[in-house]
């Protein structure tokens, strides 16, 4: 094939190898977070317009979400050390499992980032009183922790990349 890079590829960019998975798109994660924010704001408005009380983000949720982020960071570090630094081979099924956990964590984390940010934005107008102020704080902290989950998921995904073999010639 001659000079045309093909659809969706920049000039000089190689086509993906068969059986490979593309890195998670940052644009897609941002779009998911924006969608999540719209869902969060809409959910609060719908509940309150129906006479209900919008849910709050509990501190237990923050602890559990933080624990998940920590586990993902540890898995990313350990996988990076094994695959990228020490160049160890890991079982294909384990590699696929870790890759999918990383990708899923990035997607779910992006959605939760948006939803929690939407919750926080919904209560900003009444931040003068203590109830809404606490809701903004906990939802804001949850959004930040969700960004950490996204980051850890992306790091885990990156750690699963097969390193280029310096001995292999094209």
C-alpha cells in the first residue's frame, strides 16, 4: 500500500496489530464526564422538582472510592514493574483482565467524575447554608477521587502495553 494513511490515522502512524487494543481516548473520557455532569444536574433537579430530597454523597462512599483508586494505583505500579521494567511475561489471560479493569475503571471513573461534579454544581447556588455546603464539599471530593480512579485506570492500561522488542527488526 502506498502513502495513504487510511481512515482515522495520521500520516506515518502504523495500523494496529491484529489482536491489539487501542489506548483509551481522552476525548471520549471527557465526553463521558460531561454526560455524567448533565446526568447529575438533571437527577438533582428532577428529584427536587418532584418534592423529594436529592441524595448526598456519604463519607463511606469517599472511603470506598479512595480504596479503589489506591488498589488501581498499586496494580498499575506492580504491572508496570513486571512488564515494562523487568520485561517479564505475564499470562495472556491476566494481561487481558488487567487491561479491561484499567479501561473499565477509566470509563466508570469518568462517568462518576461528571455525576459528582453535577451534584456539586447543583448545590452551589445555596452554598451559604451548612447543608448545601456539605453536599458541595463531599460531592467535590468524590469528583476529585473519581479523577484519581480515571488516572489509575489509564496507568494500569498503559502498564499492560507490550514493550517493543529492541532485538526485533521490521
